[in-house]
C-alpha cells in the first residue's frame, strides 16, 4: 500500500490546554503535580518536588505557546478522504467545486434514445476526489495569460474560445506557477509538443473524460446536468427542434447564465455553452467482466485527437448536449465553439 505524501493533523484530547489562561494552567499544574507528588511520596521528598515542578512547567509552556499540539500522520494513498483535499485557504478555490470520490455508470445504456455507438456499453467507474472549475475559463481570465487573445465573440464573462488543447494545458501550467503550485504537465518544445501528465502534482490541469462526465451527471444516471428532460430554452443550445426555433443563438452565453441547470455538484455551463477539452484522447468502451468499478480510467495520452464534452451553442440538437455524448477533435484545432475548464488535484491510485 503506497502513501500519498500528504500529512494530516489529529488533535489530541488536551488540545485546548494551549489557550488556557496562565493562572488556570498554573492551578492545573499544581493539582496534577500535587497529586503526583502524593503518589510518589513513599519514594522520598526530592522525587515529589521534581514531579510537581515538571508538571507545572509543562502547564506554563502550553499556556504561553499559543499553538495547538498536533500529531503528524501519513494517510494511505488509496484511502485519502475528500476532506484532505480542502485548501487551508478556501478563498483560493472559491471558483472551483470539490467533487467527492464516487462510483457512477459512465456512458449510455443499450436502447437509450439517441445513444451513439461510442457511448456504449455503459460501465461502472470510480473517480475522485478532485476539484473542477465551477465555470469554463472566461475571456477575462485567459487574457491575464495571453493579453492579445481574441475571439469572434468579445466579453469578459464569456467562455474563452479559439483555444487549442495545447493552449489549454499551457494555461493550466501558467496558472499553477502563478499560484505557487506544482505544474501538472511537462510540456516539450514546438507548436504541438509532447505533453506528460505528472499524476502527483497539485496544480491545475484538464479533467479526464471520466471526471468530466461524473462532475456533470453525478451518480443517478441523468441525461443532462439538471435531470433527464431535454432543454427547452435558448441558454444552452441553438434551438433546433424546440418551440423557439433554430438559429436564435449566434454565440456563447455569459458563464453562469443557466444557473438553474447546474450539475448535482453545482458545476455550471456543462451543457450547450461551449464544448470543453478533456485531457485524454478518446477511449473505446468495452464490455467489462470486472467485479469492481474501473478505477480512474484515462484514455490514450499520445493521440493527436482529444476528447470534447458538453455540446455547444453551435449544436442544433438537444441530444448532443447530453452528459454521455462524446466527440473528439485534433488537439491543435481552434474553434469558436470550443473552450475548457480547469480541474485540480492529483489522480488518486485506487485498489483495482
């Protein structure tokens, strides 16, 4: 069994002694020391006095320390609870959502309406815990990294588009360095370099396809982030087939516009605003004979194509904004309907 390298703190029973008033600490020391002295009295006066002074001294030290007493412990890697991922500075991750470790059925069930072949067969997977962006990366956030970046649609709160997969992983590394985190990727030279994911890094990264789908649909098998009812408004897709008509949308909407359509975890804009890059390439689903869920599946990493999820404003059918819908695109492509959101957290090893 490996270890995560993470340290947690277990408070002992006497943790609050450190904030006792000085007089109270002295009194406590005197009582405990006196009792100890009486118990040691048969050994002689000297030993009793030494015990009294020692306990009083310990009480004084705790009272003046102003710090809690803790014991550092090592947590087994495959048993890291979700709470250990919480930042000591909650404001640091205010734009992200903590997704707990969980098991869900990935893909579509045979016979499900409008299910495509690459969504079959449905299979059980286990993922998490990890953090994921509450919204896609916005134009404002991306321009802090690339001030010259422009898209066909201008607006600080709009999701950034016209970014390749390589642009997205470079942005993740830039943000990690900016915040003093270990970058998640080793990126080679060139326009479309070799990218290696450092699994133990705590920096920002792209979600895997399995993580993205879990964050979008939760554990109840819903077809859309908000449930299993097809969208009937213009905030999430361009409208073909609904009661409003096609072509009403001409671009992405501001992030958070469809807040009522958030996922079970509170993640927003996961259906129909922009398609989102995932880290891995498209993975073929296969019938599994495993007795347990597949732990943290990751598709091929050396492929030219990378997975896209979420559908976009450009799509004309409600079926392509389902949580299970899959598509892929060459990693070097830049499109007006493709953006990304950041994830964060190392990929946990699980017992297979």
